[in-house]
C-alpha cells in the first residue's frame, strides 16, 4: 500500500514538472525511471523508456509514449492512493466539514 502512494507521488511530481514553468528534462527522467524501478519493469521496458527520453531531448518535445506510460501507471493505481498523493478529499469528508458550520457562526 505504501508503495502505491509513493508511486502516485512520483506521478504527481512528473505532472507538476511538465505543467510547471521549469520543465527540466532531468527531473522528468528521474520521475519516469524512478517509477519504472518502483514497478520493477522489465529491462526491455526500461530501455524503451530511456530511448524515448533521449528522443525527447533531441526533439525538445516530450514523447507521447512517456505520457502514455505515466497515464497508464496512474490508471492502474488504486484511486484512494492517487487521491492521497494529490491531496484530494473524499466528497463525504468535505460534506462533513460543511455540515459542522452553522448559520449562527457566520
């Protein structure tokens, strides 16, 4: 269970990096390879990912295969682990917080 949360955090860091202002390819590389190692991917899969990252560096554009890999991994993780990593609260938890507020306190 802890491994899935860590994987979700790595995915979050990846998406924060590619959507942020500092799109550092070294950080992207570290996220992708860390996730592949956490998932104990085969050497063939790891070499394919490294090859796609090299192509991304040459073309100065992130490979669609890298995005597909990261999205596929995120899709296979249990949703509660992903929500924990991304800081998303359950709607029931949010509803309980609002039900504790009365009009008198406003």
